[in-house]
């Protein structure tokens, strides 16, 4: 680091390398795994990993989570999802910058959500839809297929929730100081 103290308004600025490392890692892993799926499996094809529980299945999702808005005109859908992703990224960047570096769990959660949003945005811009491939099921019950970006978003939101649910000490500090 430069040795200068973080700005009181943006204390997370000192932890920007963490944002780039975590979010960049999510985007790189997400895009690399999607490339493998695109190269190895035609759309709709499955490769059993744990028979009866987990397959790699090439699925295209034109909508949002659980197919949300998939019936919209493709151009309008792309514009809405791109605008939402850019707005979310801007909000997450400001939130990250306002997060003290000692709040590692929270800053990692923000970085995971940021990286996941960027990973899925890349798909929307490239293909007009998101490439999903992780298929979890039991018998006839199927969880909707998802990808690395979706997983990062889910874990990141879980870290937000853990942070929010942690009790605060008098004076507003959280026990342990790392949350």
C-alpha cells in the first residue's frame, strides 16, 4: 500500500486489491467453466457426475433467476438485465468502498456478488442469455441449473446475511472485528 490512511468516507479503498482478486477470480473461473461446457456439451446434453444427484447439463437461460422475464422481447430483456447489472455493480462498488478493510467477510461477500454479476453480464452481452450447467436433482425433483457466477452471488449474499445477523456491541462494533 502507499502508506496513506484510508479516506474516512471510503475506508474500503485500501482493500481494493481484495475486490479485484476475488471478483476477478470469480469472473475468470465462471468464464473458463462456461467455455469448457460450450466446447464439450451441445445445448441440452448432460454428463452424469454423481448419478441420481448431480450432472453437468448445458442449459441456456434467457431470463433471470428461475427464468424470470424470459418471455420479454430479447432486446428489451438484454437492456433491462444489462442496466440492472450495471446499477448493481455501481451500488456494490460504493458499498465496498464504504466497508472498512477489517470487515473481511463483508467485503468478500460484496466482491463475490460483484464478480458473479459481471460473469453473468458477460454472457448476456455475448449470447443474449446465460450459460448454466450445474444440475442438482433427486429423483424427479430438479433445482434450476446454475453456474459459477450464480454460486458466487449466493455465497456472497449469505456472507451479507451473516454480517447483518451478527450482534453488535454497544458503540456499534461487532465482536471479533472481522465481520
